[in-house]
């Protein structure tokens, strides 16, 4: 009885092998689970937090204001708790006029144990977008970018977004622009941070 079952099993496997070799019958299905994703899973863009007012002499403080530092601390909790955890943090390069984007995500960097990539100038948004879209290290990852508001719309456009506003309201510090990629197309959403009292709810 055992021998009969063994012969039957062998016969079934032999027939299946013949069908595969000759091309008869259904073709095997190969899983593409090992196929690596191309491009980031999500890019989140935020403006740096609040800045001090100019002095009467027109002098500008390159750092955040007291409220700005409070927002930076709040984002260190809000981002991990209410948004996808960033795998990479990017900010503009420090200049004489501003280090605010990096300062905004420094508490978050410490909370996540992730370094801040801050080597690009404010005007280098196109190069940053190109790197994020094509560098394999970002494939399937979540990237958070802190930038100056004047260039954020152009940064989003460089990422492939076509329906974002042409300007970022200079009075606004509490938004997150989320960019996902569906079938090769960038999809844009504007969502609230809800990090501080008085932030917009919608």
C-alpha cells in the first residue's frame, strides 16, 4: 500500500514536470515579494518653526523664537505618535541668516536616533528632490524635510506634485505636506500638525 502511494506520488510529479517542460498546462506563479520598491514611500515637508521678529535696526536672529523651540520640542513627540516614523531627516544647510530648519527637527532627531542631513542650500531644492526620488537608500522609506517656506512649493513641484499652492502662507507654521507616490504619480495632501495650542485642526 505504501509502495503504491509512492508510485502514484512519483507519477504525479513526473507528469507535472513534463507539462512544465513542454509548456502544457498552467505556468507557475513566481512571487515578486523580493522586488525592491523604487522611490520613497512617503515624503513629509514641514516649514521651520516660528522665528523672532526683526529688530528695529533690521537685524535678524538666525535661530528659532521661544515659541519656535517649543514647537520643535512638540514635534519630537507629535511626529512619531501621529505620523509615519521618518527614516531620514533632511534640512537646509546652516547659513549666517538661518539655522531654523535644522533646529526645528533637532529634538526629533534626538528622539528617533536619526541624523539630520543638512548639506543643501535653500535654493538647492531641485537637487534634494532628485536625490530623494532616485537614490536607492530612500526606496520604500519615509523622508521628512524641513525647509524655508518660500521654496517649499517649488520643492513639492520638483517631487512631482502638480496641485499644491504656488505659495506657502508666511503666517503658517503648523502644516505638513505629505507626498505619496501611486503608480508613478505624486499625490499631495496638506494636513495639520496639531502640535501646539492654537494650531489648526483641519
